[in-house]
């Protein structure tokens, strides 16, 4: 069977905080895209409610990662 989604990269103990934050931001962007597409598929408000709540939380988490990443960049 052909895999559609590749395996995520494995992290070693020497990964920098900046690399981890960048990868986390990319995962959150993917999760946000999936959630937004799910809202479009569910036309009834009951099906959209929880997904819209998830979108809100993902956006907030991504904002926090971006703030942390900017602080890491300021130190270097």
C-alpha cells in the first residue's frame, strides 16, 4: 500500500530549540489547514462548532510558538 503522508523526522537530542519551534509551527499550520477544510465539509453548525473551537486553539498555539521563535532569534 502506498503511503500518502510521510513519516515525521526523528529528532535527536542535539536539535536546537529554534529547529523544534519551527517544526512545531509547521505541524500547527498543517493542523490548521485540516481543521479549516473540515469546516467546509461540515455544512451543519453542529458539525462545525467543535472544529471552529479547534481552529481557535490552534491559532493561539501557533501565535505562542511564533512569539517564542522571535525571542530565540533575538538571542542569536
